[in-house]
C-alpha cells in the first residue's frame, strides 16, 4: 500500500466531488458535520476492503487495519486529522449483520481503504490517493492508474431534489403501527417484571417513489437542514445508506476520547416560547431523565477500565436540532494506554441509547419484538486514520435507498413508565427527518 496527500484549493466541496464522480456499483462514502469546522471526510473507490462478522469483528478489523498501515509506504500529509491514509465505513447493529437480501451488500463489519479521500477541516481541503502496488508492477503502470482515477474526478455541485410532477409517493410501514405499540407494551411488562431497565425498539417505514430516489440530492437537503448533525451517505453495490444523526459514538485524538450520552427526546415548535417550554419539560421529566441516566452510567462504566479519568457534567443539557430536542451529556476520558478508534467503537456499541440495559437481556429481545431487520441502522459509522485516531457516529434517522424504494428507520427508548402511543409518536417525530425529503 502506498499513499500520498496534498492540499487542494479552498472551496472544493469533497462530498460533491465524490457524489459526481462515483461509478455504478462503486464503493463510496460521505461523512460531514457542517457546524463542526465544516468537517468532511469523503471517499471514493476501494483499494482494500476490510470485512468481518461475529462477536470479534471490531477487534479483528482493527488488527487488519493496523497490519496494513505497518506495511504501507506513507508520505506524511502535514494536513488535518484524517487527512492522510484512512479506512472508512460502518458496522451493522448486530454482530452477524442484516440477514435480509436488501442488506447483503452491507457486511457486519465493512471498512474501505479508498482510492481517493477528500478531507476538509475549516477552510483546508486535502486529497489523499492510495494504491496497492505489487513487487512486479512497473512504476509507470501504477502512476497511470492513479492519474486515470484523478482525471475522472468531477467538481460539480450537488443536484437539486426534483419531485415528480404528477405521480405521488406511497408510504407504508413494514409493520402496522399497532404492532409497534404492542411491542412497547410487552417491553413495559418485561421491565415491570424486573428483567430489564430499558430497551430501544425501532420501526421501518417504506417510501415507494415513482422514480429512483436520488441519494446525492437527498444528501444535499439533509446537510442544509441538519448542519449540527453527522450527515452521512454510504454506497455499497446498488444501495445507498443515508441519514442525519445527532449522536456521536466516540472520537479519539491521541489519548483523548470524547463521546455523548444522548437519550430522552421531545418535539419542537415554531413558536420560540413554546419551544423553550418543551425543552424545559424534557429537562424536568423523570421518565426522560432516567432513560438518559441509564445511557450515561453505562458509558462511564465501560470507559473506566481503559481510562486515567472519565468526566461528565452532573446535569444533562438540552440540544436542539431541526425537528427534535434531546437530553445530552458530553463525556470525556483520558485513555490510560492507546486503544484503536475501531476497538473503542466496539467497546461502546451498542449503548443503551440504541440497545438496552442490561444488554445481555435486551439485545436478544430487540429483533423478536421489532419484527424488522436493522442492518446498519443504529450501528457505528465513520473513519479511522493511520494513527488509529478517528470518529464514529451512531447511524440514526436513516434510510436505505435502493431504486424506487427507501426503507426508513427510527426508534425510541422504552422504560418503566413508557406509554405505547407516546412512544409511537416519538418515532414519527424522528422519521420526520427523512420522510418529508423522500416523499417530496
């Protein structure tokens, strides 16, 4: 493996380049957090694909990446974090991944070393080109392959969302709403019996369009509407996994680790006074506070054996995004020894914000109660670099686009005093991130 990096002119839009330049069936990824230094990691093509499954998928994937980097010939980039050789992609929620045919291209663990990676931090944009070189490869042929790849890059703006002028979309749940309410009611019974503290249950709602869904146009709308979130899109085969999530699973920079406990939610209002009232109600809700505390406690317990210290504020804060408000607690830790970003993601996943507590009881119940295949929904998604730093979000508020069909996913946490109708309404709010865009 060989890689070289250089700075591009300011103003290049990395995601737009990747989305305009991708070929049919090619692997690609766009990962942005617009309000955080306009951060972007965008990747095109695959030099090496690291795939795995099973309970040790995070550890084995991290070890393969480490071995690959140790044998690589890398030119120091001098750029921002993530600005050199990277591996990017995601992990399914479950260790064995999605079993349904529509998730077949999305392996339980799938990190790609891209041929071209474009990274932006602030105003700086860097390009890294990677190639796999064999002992008998003539240098001229290797250089020609790289030059051909670069010559195919297109710097074009993202397309606009173009609704069909006459035909309408059809929206239908994979399971009836009554099924979800019944699942919540059963979960509340299990909690009352003392078997669980919390479990997160999700829904799938399908949008059938008159024409194929345009992932590039949808991505453009999401990053404008959800600038405070991680906005992502991953291409595997003919499918695009796309969404906008407020939840950071982990970020590692050297021995510093950051994460966020995010649980407890309420809607928003266009009236600022009503919006503030809703936020205050969320902050004072015993039910939402307990749901949030379960997540924060688990994250702290998980990190302590690996850290010199773990710190977090005593009280959560309310964070607002376009259509919903959440309780959030920022958690930071100083690692006692280096632990790879991919391994840290595996340690933390799944938090009770997307799984349950205790995990050993909750996780086997999730699929039985939900009746859907989560695939990559609620799994870690992000990138790692040659220093094993990196960041992964939790893939929420998302959809799997395949031709004219978009499968949308959203869930909500169930605790002792959850009301089935109220939990169903919460999922409707979360589905509101994508449904209006896909059904336009």
